[in-house]
């Protein structure tokens, strides 16, 4: 997902809580950033943060 699209998602989502159900690879100007974006709220996460979130949710 392009960073610009994630920013739009964040603005549309607002301050509502999000369970971050799915992630997409983050791109900025066509280049991979190494981060991941929640496809629901647009928040950006590092790989480590993504793994920790998944582990906290359980199987």
C-alpha cells in the first residue's frame, strides 16, 4: 500500500480503536519501506511491532 493511501485511511478512520486485522507492505514513492500498514486504519508498523501484535492476539 502506498504511504499516501495510508494517510488518507488514517484521516478517514480518525481516533477510533482498531484491532489491526490485516497488514499490507508499505511503499513510499514506489519503494518498499520495510514497514507494514494496517489495511483498516492506515497505521504504520515495523516488522517487529507487527509480529508482537500478532503474538498478543494468539492463534
